[in-house]
C-alpha cells in the first residue's frame, strides 16, 4: 500500500471524515461552536469590529484605519486588521453570517489547507503517496494544529507553514527563489508575530536540509547569504502592512518582558516537554481543570504555557530512532538536541519569542519538522533498529500510564482529585497498541485504520469532548448576542434622546457586571458602542499613560485589560451616558435619570462636556497624584519634556467645544475662544493623527493620560483631524522598492540570456 489511488481525493475525504468528529456534535446538538474564553471574549468581538469597518468602507468609502469602539479608539489597521483578524475573517466579513458559522467554516478550511499544504511539501520531497498521505494527516491533526484552531489568527498561520519550508527546499534543490519570496511576503502579512520565530528557526532548518540534500556543508554559506537576500525582498514587499504593525507593537507595554534566567523555577516544563511527544496535549492542557495544571506551566507573570508536540502514537514510537548510531540519523538527533536546549533554557526561548517572556509557541516549527523526520523513517522501515523499536514501545507504554501520577506528585496534587478525569490521559492507549503492533508487523492497512481512529478520538476530545469548549449553548449565545439589542440599535436610541447628540462626541459607560454579566469587556465592539471597556493585547500605546491617572480604577485584571471606573476620568473622556440596572451602580459624581432602554436604566453625566475644552493651568506627571484625580479636568497633565512648550500655549479662559462630527478616520470640530489657548481632546494620542486648525497643521501633544492636546488661535477655530497609520507611507515605499527589486530578479535571467545570445 505504498501507493494510494486518487490520493488527493482520499485525503480530502479523510480530513472531512475526521473533521466530522469535531463539527457534527455542534451541528446536531445544542452547543455553540465558539471555543474557549478568548474566542468568546476577544476574537468574536474583533470580528464584529472588522465587519463594522468593512461595512463603513462599503457605505462611505472610509478606509479601515481607525476604530472608535476599540477601547477609547485604536489604530485598527496596524493593531487589529492583521493581528486578530486573518484573511479568512476578512473574506467572511463581507457576509452577514453569524460568527459561529464563520468560525466553523474557516476552521474546516484551515484543516483542509493544513493537510494539502503538507502534502505538497511531502510530494516535492519525493515521498511515496502513502507516506505523503500519512504525513498530511499527522500535520493537519497534530496537537499543535488542534490547539491553534482555538486561536484563529494562530491557526491561519500554522496551516501554511509547510509551503514556506517548501519554498526553502525549492531554493536548496533547484535554486528557485520566487516561491520562497512569495511565501516570505505572505507569512509576514499573515502573522508577523509568529513569522519572527519561523525566521530564526529557518537557520536550523536550512542547515538540516542542506546537509540532508548534499551530505556536506560545502557552498552552504554562500547560498544561505543569497537566501537571506531573497528573504529581505519578501520583507520589503510586505512593508505597507508590516511596518505600521511593528511600529505599533513596539510602543506597546507587552514588549520587553524578556527573561534572562537559565532555568525554570519548576520541574514541570521539563517533564511537560518530554511527555509532549507522547501525550496529545490538546485534550489535556485546555480543560481548565486540575488535570490541565499538570500539562501546562504557569509563569510568575501568570502566562500559561503548554507544549504541543504530539503528532500521533506513530511519531512517538519513531522519535527514539533519531538517536541511533547510524550515520543517516545523526542530523536528526543533533538537531533535536539543539531544539530541546532552546526550548528548555528560558533566555533562549525568550529570544525565540521576540525577546519577550519565554513561550513555547515557536515550537510550531519543530512540530512540523518532527513529522518530516518521521516520514523519512517510515520509508526506511527495513533499516529501523527493531530492538529499539520494541524498547520504545514498552517505555512509551509505561510513560502513558505513569506520566499523570508522576506530574501529580511533582505538583503535590492528590490523585483522588483526578478521579473524574482519570481516563483522559489514557484515551490514546488502545490506538497506541493497535498502531504499534500494526507498524512492527508491517500491516499498513491496520496502521492507517488505527491512525485515523486515533486522530478522530483526539480531535473530538480536543473540541466537543472538552468541557470548556462545549459549555455554551446556542440559546445562551443567542441571548448574549442581543444584550444591548442589535448592532447600532443602542446608538440610534441614544441619538434620539437629545438633539444635541448629533453634534456631540460622547462615550457610554455600560455596567460590565449587571449588563454584560462579567462575561466580556469587549462586548462594546459587538454593538459598535464607544465605551470604556477593553481586553486587548494590542491596545493603543497611549493608554499606558491613562493607567498613570489611576491604575486601580483604569486597569482591570491584566495590563492589557481596561475597565474605567474613576468618575473624573470618565468626564475627561467625554462620557455622557451610563447604562445600568440599578441606580446605585451609576458611576458619575453628578447625574440624573433619563429613560429606560429595555429593562436597563440610562443616566446622564451632568459634568459631561463635548470632546474637550481649553485649560489655564499645567502640571507634570511627577506632580500628579491619583488621590486627586479631579485634577485631570482642571489642569493639563504633561510629560516633563513638553511642559515648557505647553505652558507657553495656555490661555486664561476655559472654553468648551461647540460641535463635533466623526466619520471614519476624520474628526471635524469647532470652538470659539477670545484668545489663544490650549485644548485637550478626549481622543487617544497616536502618531498617525494629523491636526489642522483653520487649515494649518499644528503640533499635537500627549497629555492627560494619553490624550491629544493642541494649540488654538483666538477667535473661531475649525479643527480638522485625519488619521493615517504611523509608518504606512514609508511602508508603501518599502513595498514599492520590494516590487522593483523583485522585478529586477525576475527579468535579470532573461536579460542575461539575451546578452549571451548576442
């Protein structure tokens, strides 16, 4: 059975069959396919924000550069469009399909792409059709891929990984560069965050493949330098998208928490790494139970890290063969020793994670390579070390039975607390026995049957069989989807409460406890409401200054979560309405009841003012104290380096803005003053904003918790603001240079060939 008739059709049908164990239970049951906390609270809301931006583009032609509902406002292009919303989402955003349908369709497509992209890689490397088929299934339903599907923007990257390494292979074998350049470009714009670690891993992969292809390192360095050059061409091509993203994330406080230690403070990650080859972590680490704590490591910064290297019992059985004495296997063994050292030395893992906190996410690349190495052993069955094979079988069997008790012992977890989940780590034990016996006896039909059965079981328990991923019913989701009515329904309702609202800029406080049931701080994105809540890894960097005003009543439970509760800061942020269930939950210092919205009560902030006002006094952040937060609406709070310049711009009167209108990336406002002055706007500071006062561009300053401060002239001031992502223009120039260089590379062989003929 080395050959399969119609292998691609068979692969499509088999992937669909295994996917049925994932999707059918959701389709026929009452559970909603929206998996885990992040998908429910982050990805779904960001998708709705994407759909809002797309609809605005189709209706008004406004480019999706700035989102007004992403916390206080955010550079949507740089921080959302390609970080949280992959191109699968972009395609579906043009539809009216509910998110559960969107995510189910895109997840199925990703499983198919994962399988077929690996098949293309394996076929190019001349593996037999049976081996290509096995490898494609292993990659598509590997533990790593199963868990990334719960984080859509990771999954959309991982499934294309084989095509990138195929590009590397095509260069090594045939010196063909164009496919590699295209894949570098594609993966950069797909997920620059993950491609960073892939780029570093490419160094190891290139050495490995060159040695495998030529059995020598001769000429390797010369060709590696050329490949780096082609890599840079791909990077230049992506500049219009990637440069603004990189510049935005570099200003974010999540960058820089790197580790300089050489050892983890627990034995758990070391044993987790060892057992990750044997145990399908995707069914163990995401259960949110005591069992999960055994198969995932929590750092001092509360980052949960699990290791996903399992890719079937077959892989587990063959991995020890990497370390046999035969010459052909030395490269495999040496490379895995290097990978293991990088993974288990925190400072090296930190480097692989972008010089941030150590993470095992970069193991996506070794996960792919592990399967590739196993394929070579599959086709070299007659030269396998049979004695080691049998020893491996016994050792893995012992590990599968004993790893959970051992990890429980290391964590001081009583086995009695695992009695309801005792069977979970043993789910693949029967299929391991079946696959091992079939492989040792060379019964390929039985091997394939056992493998498909095992991948189906693991897939089921990674999704529907995982309680946290099947806890939300369709009826519950339906209720959650209409907590504030349909999208924009609340906005239309409030617009009719006061005729002034049409020319005012205002935010809304939505009670996160009694309205949003403490389920998410991102529901404002679902309803397109300008609010005060957020859970956002890529929040606008200026919000770091907002925390300085009152950390306890601005930041929520993590540095990238926000829930503004300080009434003075609410007024500073032009918060006009509060939606609550009970009067005692109104957060304003002075307010009055307006009306009901369904069963909810709406109160108006009596201290509200439109967009901003001028200030007559100034203080620095060093002089400010959160205990006197009323200063935020009385004085300009400036950075020390800006104080002198702003001081010279202050006037002697307090004047409020007259009218304000926002439209996509534009803000139009007016204010009349008797003398020059300095105004603070309740719009987050960002380098991408260009501010014109009466047609002339003015300097902008970052003041009062990361808001924009601008100088005004005496008399009537017409303010026109336009947002273009910082770095977009030089990024476009980079892309143009990349296109030019690529065209030269494409044409140079033709020109050179013509010159030879002449």
